[in-house]
C-alpha cells in the first residue's frame, strides 16, 4: 500500500476506534447517572442516579420514532433558521442578563480601551494574568467602534447571529462531505429543540463566536480541497484565526483542520495545498500571542508574566469544592504567592502535577474514581450549565414571571429532564454511527477529530460543564447518520431472521463492541455508587 493511502487509512482507523471507545464510555455513564448544579453561586456538581429503565424506554421510543421520521420529506431549512434567530433574539431582549465574573472583566477591558483608560492592563491586573482574554476584548472593542448604545446588548445580539451561523454552516459541511440535503433541515430543527445554545447568547465569553468561526473555517477548508479555489483556503485561514482570537480553546479545532490538510496534501502534493498547510502552521504559531501584542501597542504597557499554562493542568488534577479538576483558585493563588513570576509558578505547578501523578500511580482505585467523576462532571451534565450561567447573573430589566419561572429551581429541573433524554439520544446516535457505518471518508472525520481532541484535553486541563458544549454539538450530524444506519441495519436484520440467514451477520463487530464495553466496565469497576453519590442530597434540595 502506498504511504499516502496507508496514512489516510491509519488516520481513519485511529479516529473511528477512539470515537467508539469514548462514545461507549459516555453512553454508559449517561445511561446510569447524570450530573446537575444548584441554582446558586457555588457551582457544585451533584452526581445523581438516573433510571436505567426510563433511559431504555426513551431509546426504544426514539428508534421507533426514527423509523417514521426517515419517511418524511424534509423541506428547506430557512424557516427553522429564522425561528432559531427569533428565539435567540427574544431570549436576549426578555432576559437582559448582565456580565459577571470573567465576563465583567472582559467588558470592563473593552470600555477601558474605548475610553483610553489603560490602568486595567497594568502589572498584576486581571488581563496581565489572563492575556488569553485579549482576543475577545479586541473583537468587542472593534464592535464598539461601529455600534453605539448598549454594548452588552449588542454583543448578545452578535451571539444570536453566531448561533444561526453555526447551524447553517454545520448543515453546509454535511452536504459538502457528501451527505443528503435533508441533514441541513434536520440540523436546523435540532437547533430549535436544543435550547442551551440559545440560552448561551446572554453569555459574553467567546464560546458562540468561536464556534461559529471554527465551523465556518472547516466548511471553507473542505470546499478548498474539493474545488481547489484559493479564496476558500484564504477564508478558511482567516476564520480559523478569528476562532482562536475569540477563544483560545478553539486551537483544538484548528489543529484538526491542520491534520485534515496534511492528509489531503499527502494524497496529492501541489503548490496550493502546500501553501494552505504552511499558512495553517503559521496561524498556530503566531495568532495565539497576537492579541497581546496588539493591546501592548494600543496601551503602551509592555507585556508581563502571565499565569502559567501548567497551573491549569495542575488544577485539572486536583480535587476542589465544585468537582474534581474544576476551578479552585490554584491558578491565581499560586501566581500571586510566587510574586507574579510565571517561571516560579511553573515550577510549583510542575511539582504539584508530579505529586498528583504519584498519588494516582500508588492508588489506582482513587485514580479511576477521580477521573471518572471529573469526566462525568463535564460530559454528563445535559444542560452544559446553560441555566447556571444565567441564574447567577443580574438583569438590567425587571424580568417577567414567565422568565422567572423558567429560570427557577422548579422550571430548570423540568427542562433538565428533557435535556437529559436529549443528550442520551444524541450520544447513542453518534455511537451507532461509529459502530455501524461502513465507510468514513477523511473529510467526514474532522468534527470527530475535534471531539477526540476536546475529550483528551479536558482529561488533564481545568474542567467545566460549559467547556464541553462546543464539542457535544459537533455530534449532531453523526447522530443523525447513526440513526439512519441503525434503522437500515434493523430492517436488514429482520429480513435475515425471517430467512434464517445468519451467515451475513457481522459477528466480529458485535464482539468488538462487547469487548470495548466489557473493558470499560472492567476499568471503572464498581463505581456506580460514586456516579450517584449525591442522589439523596439532590432530592432533599428539590424538596426544600
């Protein structure tokens, strides 16, 4: 086999195997348990029991429903996209949530730049500690130059447009990788059903902007390699840069784009592909530090030491009051304690990382439970903190009783039940796609590569339920495809059973799934008690 085909085949197998393992794990913990938060500032994760019987019934009902859905003639998506825009704008205008915490700091930075007051950017300031926030500050600052009035509302409207853009481009990617046009409409319908993204429009933290830019960039990259038009390649690079500027976590998306570009170049080397790959590498090296340089030029304040990245890894390996690996103040405290020296903090953080690894090595039971609970707290919270991020914020209007009811403990708990079922349905559909689909082209796996990257990254990095949202929504196309393949396989299986044709049954793949599931259960051991350890406390909270 030629080396280029070998690499492409190896890449596909690596991605598919990783997705099978990760999705089997996530489906298992979603089937057994769930995670949630109180409506207060604590942000403490509760691990609670989930009804396996209820979840099994949900799965059976949805599979039965999909047999009917596959016969529907789907119309155009424009109506659904307009509804998503309308609901997003309505949410922004009727809630009018104001920034808090990091959002407030970002907004203060924008106002400081606009007014020419640069003291907020001096030594020991929030921004000197966290220069990764400069990118979003600059985006909002540029917006403030052309839009006057309530800047918070302007940025929230920008988020609403980003949600619509995301679903449109997600559908475009599906058609550009060879899937049917109905995917565009179904994904837009999902956008109406999955309301956390709409609720995130009030959250000014770059999540939605970065997601929209990143998916647009991936779509342009696919078009570039399909059509060879240079403009698509340039636009892909620009959009990728904007995604990184909006939020540095979207580097994971850009790395996935770089992998796809490298594999495409190996298939057929030419100047345009080589140039694009070189441009993506340059982006990865230069763009993350570019906003800091721009702010330095604007303010005249030289760049100083910032919090070391090792501090976030160390924090991601620690226990904390919220959940394992969640923010516990170590990043800021260790920086201040070491006199704002990044190098000194790095040494402390590396020492802490080594200590934690030593503990994990010496106590495997503890290590398994630590990472199981950390991963569950991020990936098994079906709201992705969409209620919490708003419940702890003030509003600059008197909200209606209807909105207060939605955001109350009772209202959010009811919505939580729906999202819990939705998450399981999506995970199962994606799981079916990667276990049952026979053919995956390289261009179909970019979203999967991003998902794997996000999953691995947040095993070690600081954790939060909100951080995994951009990866979860990338599963939507795979989930649709999974249910398509699953229903096709069930119809074929029925015919085989009627004709007693058991020779063509794919026993090898069935055994592979059983082995993966058994291996995960073996590693986890008897940890269902840990996954449901807060059930009683949660029931008491609901009854208060």
